[in-house]
C-alpha cells in the first residue's frame, strides 16, 4: 500500500512524501535520500530497492524529498535547514503509533545522523555509506548501524570504519560500491536488521 502526501516543516517548507506499507506494519522508518545536487532524490534506484525490502520485512517506510528537490519547495541548504525536514518527517511518522526507525543513504545518512545528535534522540538508526567528514563527533545512546560497500568510490572506508568503531556503532562492510547496483535486497536486509532491535 502506498500513500502520497505532503509534509510541512517548522519553517514553512512543503515536502513531497510517500509512505509504503505492508498490511500489518511493525514499525515505521524515515528514510532520507542522497545529495540532491548530485541527482539524489527519494526515487533513486537504491532508495526504491531498499524500501521494497524493508516493506517485505514488515516496515512502513516514509520517504520524502528534501527541500528544493522534486516537488518539494524551498532551497537546498547543505544539510542545515534539512534538519527541519527530518524533524517534520519524524513528527508525521510518530502519528502512526508504531516504533520508529531512522535511515538514509549517503548525504541522507549523514544528515539523519546529525539530526539524531542535534535532537539527542535514541531512535534506532541504520545508515548507508554516510560521508565521514560531515558526521557529528558526539552521538546520543541508542542502537546504530552503518552499512558500507567494500569498493565504495566516494567514501573513506577506513575513516568511516574508525568513526563507527570509536563510537560503538555496528559497522557492516559488505560487497559493493557506493550505489550497490543489483544489491538492493541485501542492503535492505542489512538496514532492516539494524533497526529491528
């Protein structure tokens, strides 16, 4: 089942969004997309593939386009005002009265992890290939997993692994590059397992 909807942020931006759900969801996951200035949106192939696998595992998945992307209003702000976008998506997800999870890919994964730090939230987090140079130094408690491809051509693999290990984050290195072509189901399973706590 798919619902198409709009989300209004605290600063008045309107975000294009959709929720994909199984018949009896056991949690809802807010899933944040890659960098919009590099072609990222909620409809990127890996976003769609991971969403499908999360739904198959029993999760509802809330995807949205960050401000300035697709039919969302506003202007891209390099991860700063996008914190409002995530807050608004989390607020909507909370109305479903299900356990929450937070995920993202690349820019979306980093922006989501920064949101956790700023909001001091203990929501379970499972991110895909966040760029390490934009990640927060201090994180709140709560289950966290980072999934990374062993041939990622955009991310400092050893730097991200060190970041995760230093903060007690479950770090999963798996076969693939930054885009995980043909690996969406596997990545969806790894993300889902990180959230199912």
